[in-house]
C-alpha cells in the first residue's frame, strides 16, 4: 500500500468492507494513520468512478448517510444498505454499532 496515493488507499480499504456492514470516514482515516483526514476520505469516496467500491457502506461517525446526495436518485444509498439488511430511518442507520466495521481491528 506504500506506493499508492491517499485516494487509492482509501478505495482499497473501502473495497474490504463486508456485505451488511458499514464504516465511517473517520475510521478509514484512522486506519490509514491520518485521523484528522475524514473529510479527505469523503472526497476520495465521492470522486471514485470505480464500481467495485461499495461507497454506500461509508457513513459519518453517527451512522448518518451524509454522502447520499452523491448517489443517483434520492434514496439509492439507503436502498443499497437496506438490500444488505441494514435498517435506515430518517437517513440514519439503526443499530449503527451492530453494523459498524472497524478497519483498524479487522485488517
């Protein structure tokens, strides 16, 4: 991973998020050793055209679907999460802690 730029590293971590699980921008940033770069993680996710990146599985630290406006359609991010068994109400994941995947402990 050392030869890759920050955006590539973010996308590589995001590809590892398991089906039915979510993580946060900050958790990815911490895993990469750049704890204060959560917004940059968001930028990387928003600018990815790689369809193999499950961007819908990355939310803010409270489980809120802050990136939903980057998906086509008003509810696509929510629909993708619900298809994986994650319940979303008012743009927030219910039982966020239950679904949270921490790359720092998982990878």
